[in-house]
C-alpha cells in the first residue's frame, strides 16, 4: 500500500443484482484482511499522529513538554481513530466494488504470492516511517538508475499500469484542499479566502508534490519488492491489468482519498479553532 493505496481503471456501470450485493458483503471483510488493510490503517494512524505533532509545532510554536494543549492531542487522536478511518474506507469500498468480481480479487490476495506481496508492502510502509530508512531507499533507487538495474523496468511498468503517480498526486492535492476548506469553515481566514484562491494555492504546490511523489513511490517500491522475484512481481503486474485488479486499484484510491479528505478537513477545522484562540 502507498500513501493512499497500492494495486487502476474504469468502474463498469453494471446493474446490480441482489446476488452481486451479497457477494460484496461476503467478500469485503476477507478481502480487507487479505490486503492487510487493518495493519495499513494502524500505520496511517501512527503517521497521522506524527503529523499532528508537526502541525502543533506550527500552531503553538514548540514541541517540548507543555507546549501542546492536551485537548489538541485528544482531538488529533479522535480524528485518527481506527473505527473512524475504517468506517470511511469500508463504506467507499463497498460502494465501488458492488457488481464486480470480488472473488477474483480475493483469490489473488489470499494466494501464496498475494500474501507474500502484502507482507512486504506492509513491512516497507512501516519501515519508511523512519526517515533514515526512507533516505536509504531513495539512495537505493539512485543506485539502481546508475547501474541500470533491470528491476527498474518492472517497477516502472507496475507504476504505469496502476497509475500510481497520478493517483497519489491527485489524492495529495485533494487532501490539501480539504484542509484549507476545514480552515475556512472554522473561521481561520478573517479577510476571507475564496474557493478559487484555495484552488490556486493548492495547484501551485502540484509540481513539488509530483516530484516528491515520484521519489517516494519508487523508493517504496524498491524497498518493498526487493525480496520479490521478477516472476512474482510480473504476476502482480498481470493481475493489475485484469479488470478485477484495475477496479480494485481504483476503488482503493477512492477509499483512501475519501478517508484523507475527511481527516484533512477535520484537522483544518480543529486548527482554525486553536488559531482563533478557542478551547476545543
């Protein structure tokens, strides 16, 4: 899983039957478990709590003992509560996967190859919370480029098939806009800050976000799939090119985009209250 998700394409507009709806309901929990989503959400919560501390430094001017109000820490903890995160992701996946072949998705991720892939993805995601590991992974990619490592071609293929760069960039821009919206709704901008101004400011960040996303994605993939054989990585690419793989990929990105937008708006609204000197 990436910052949003891992694993791109068109959701077929198929009429839903009761049987199809029941199949999604039956497969959703096993599918989420097989993809390691409970572990991924725990990691995202940890990342969110860390981001909350960084945001506190901007709001309160320090990170030492007593510099952050307990109410802020409690607010961030609630915003990133696992039940809230899981509820948003589950509802989005249930909607987007209705009428699609969830059995094929489950079969792949419950297979030996699928479980090995998920284990590596989750481990890499957790490891890259350490800045030293992330820096080392970025250096690894540079080394692969310099030595013309053939694994790069597979990583590039995987990235293109799943549209990882564009999906992650769009997700980051949406989350930033949601944060601004939360600030605005919370009264942070005394002189007003129009939607057009917010959009302009968010889009001004696009190039920097894209550059960082490219670096992060390839660092993550290089780390996660380093132990994986070329044959197993190709099998993952092949699955991603199927309709079930493509639908699942897009459903995951949509689900995590929804989650990050909800979280970001809540953080912005909470931050606005503190900027105004309110006791939340």
